[in-house]
C-alpha cells in the first residue's frame, strides 16, 4: 500500500514540476477553452509518464470534464471544433476525446467537426475508443 502511495506522490510531483513549462506553453490559460479559472497541469495519458507531451494546462471546468465529469452545454464547448486541430499532441488528444463525447449526443457541429478531422493511426490509437 505504502508503495502505491509513493508512486502516486511521485506522479503528482512529476506533474507539478511541469507546471512552469506548461504555463509558458499555454500562456497561463487553459489549453482547451482558453479560460483562466484555476489552470493546472492535467495528465493526458498514454503514456503514463508525466511529460510535456502527456500533460496540458487545463481550467477547473475542463479538468472535471476530462476526468469523466458531466459535460457542459454543447454550445459552450464549440471551442473544441478548433482545438482538435492543435499541433500540441496532448491538447489534441484531450480535445478529440471531449469532442467525441459531445458527438455521441448527436450534436451537429460536433459530428461535422469530427468528420472533417484527419488523424493518423498513432494518434487515433492514443485517443482510444
Ligand atoms: Zn478550460
């Protein structure tokens, strides 16, 4: 048990250590919606190791949705149609995952955005089902 906690603490520390670099990359705003409500590093695995390639800076609302929380009104998530084209891989992964949850609600703009998106196999694999 103690070992599990140590590993979790190490992961949290590794993620926190990225905060500065992530803030710089993100201009201290949420990398998904651009919001400034408590932006903090958020892991976007795989892979599991916390790095600039597997973490984003995300606001409280986006973090909650990424963790599987209830989605905002789809109208408030339209920013995803643009962010899914991000050239920062973890941002793109996180945005596509959220977009596909919106799409599952039969929201027209989300279906269209996903139809127009091209991703290579590696990225599709990373995003997962
Ligand atoms: Zn956000």
